[in-house]
């Protein structure tokens, strides 16, 4: 209906034909009856006063826009749900075998329960606004801006891993991982984050870092066995610090890399950082920024190679090659004479 009128549903609005669509639009929409979608049908509702009781199943799609809230149970089974606009979940959103995309300005005061579901955390939120998230199986993708300043995202065997997807960002704060959970690069950004645990960038994916990354744990760049590469781009002059181990995978074309995003920028590897693995590059590439190594770069896998290059390369740490591996250094290099270059 027109956006300047209100809609009251006391009957049934059910989109149950594949490819069918129904849109319910008004200044406000009140549902005292039944609304739902199934069998490939699509229902869109704007400015729904209360989403309590909505149920989507069998390949249906539900999109909620505008200003709305949920004070009861909103459920989806084997379907797609897009929750957009300005909204709040006050009770429960329960999904099974579905794809759920959260966008807009939102808060979860109740509980989000996702079983074997792809959950896309979009919009602009804080950790407090995400609230209680109960997950079993499936995937959690950060596709919006998560402001984490002063808070800690805890990933463990119960929560599972999170993927920082394309367009997604975690800004500030700390991420901890344990129990096999990881923070996975999928085209998104970490901005001034401390990670205590595991970060993984494999499967032909990338991760952008802004304003430094403190890593107390392991960063895997490229898959260990299947040959898929991973790339970590550092946007701006900054430091990879902490007590970190970076492990390059086995991409045969040396497409695994850590490097500045621009020729005017410098990537510094802190004193507590060790880089090792089969094949990878530090610096170089089309951006060809500068590299400062204060840590340890170890080419230590038989038949593998690690290259270091840039506008300039400054080493005050240790460089070594062993076990039949090759360390390649190119460009203008400066060495602190008290440090080692060994093979």
C-alpha cells in the first residue's frame, strides 16, 4: 500500500507459489493474522510493528525493511531471511538450514539461534548489539562494520569460526580464538585489532589490515596442501606485531604474500614475529612498498622459497634458509651487522 497509510492484517498473507512475490508497505503494518512464505515464494514487509509469529519455510524468502521489532518468535527453515532497516530483536530469531542476512541499524536484545545456517552480520553494530548468538554448524560472515573498541570477540568450539567477508570489518578491540575456532580472511578488513589465537587466509582469499595488527598466535597464509593462495594486504604504513608465527602454504606460484598496499608505504615485522613455511613473498608485487624486518624470516621447508623485496628492505632481525629451502632477497637492502643471515 502507499507509504503514508497504515495496514492491518487480520487474515492470511501467504506467498506459497514458487517465484511469487507479495509486498506489504505502509507507514505502519500491524499483523494480527498470519504472514509467511514457502515453496520459493517471497514476502517483503516494510515497517512491521511486530514480527512475532512470522514463519518462513521450504525455500521461501522474507525481507523486513523500515522500522520494526520482534517481540516473539520469528523462524525460518530451509529459507532466506533479510532483516534490514532500523530494527530490534526483543525475543527470538530461530533459523535452520537457511541463509540469514542482518543489515541496517540493529540490535539483538533477545537471542539469535542459527543451526546449519549461513549468518551474515551486516550493517553497523557493536558487540553488545549483536547480543546472544547461539550457533550450531553453518557459517558466520562479518559483512558489515563491527565496532569492537574496548570489547573482546570470543571464538571457541561453541561459537565456531567467523569469516571477515568482503566489505566486512572488525574495528578495534580484541579477538580471541580457541578450541579449533579461527578468524578467517574472506576479503574483509581488520582495523587496529589485537588477535590472540589463529587467523587463516586460504582458498584464494585476502585480508586487509589497517592501523596495525597485534597477533599473539598463528597467521596461516595459503593452504598447506591444496595449493590455494592467501594474501594479506597492509593498507598504510604499519606494524605486524605481537608474538606471532606466519606460515606460508604451498602455492606453487608464490602467490601467498604479506605486503604494503602502496609503494609509499612500509610494512614492519615486529621483533616477536617469525615468518616461515613453503612458498610466499614479503613485500614486492605490483605495489612494491618497503619492508622492515625486526623478527625472524625462516625459509625452512624443503623445495620451498620465501622472497623479500620492496622499494627498500631493512633487516635488523634474522634471515635464514635451511632444509633445502631458498630465501630470495632483492631490491635495496640494509642490514644491521649484529644480526644473522644464514643457510
